[in-house]
């Protein structure tokens, strides 16, 4: 295990779910200290204390500059089929700005963002 007890209280009880910390480190490719910072934010701001809680609300993760339109396109593709006319132009940024941004919380980290479904 990557987190071997560095984050335990005086009685040896883990302060954070090790599976969550390892998942964050592996999927976001961030340092262990940043994983702990993210875990603190997830716990304090969103009530997420373990990997299962995180997976229940996780929507998307991106390291792109234009992550809003990238995410809107990702969501929109579920609604488009192969018969969708190619002459129609979709403004993915406007889709995010006008509609999707209200349904998700954005958690920024050093290299990108994590989007969480709002409850």
C-alpha cells in the first residue's frame, strides 16, 4: 500500500480511507500530500469519507484547459445518435455555462479538476 499509516491518529486509526487516497493518487497522478489535501476538502466540503462515497458522486475528471466544454460534450454525446445532422453546430461551452454547471461541483487540484454530482 502506498499510504502505510502516515495518516493515522495516536491510536493508529486511519484519519482517511486508504483506498480513497490511493485511488486519487493513481487516477489523478498527484503527490501523496496533494491526495491528503483533496481528501480533506472532500471530507469537509462534500461529506465524502471513503472511496465508495467518492465513486457515488464522481462525474468526470479532466486536465484540459477547456474542461467545461470537454465535459459538456462528454455528457451531450449520450444524447446524440449517429443520425444527428452534421450541419448543426453545438456550442459545448454554452451548454456548460447555461445548463450543466448547476448540476455539478468543481474541485480544482494542481493539474486539473474533478466534477462531482450535486446531491
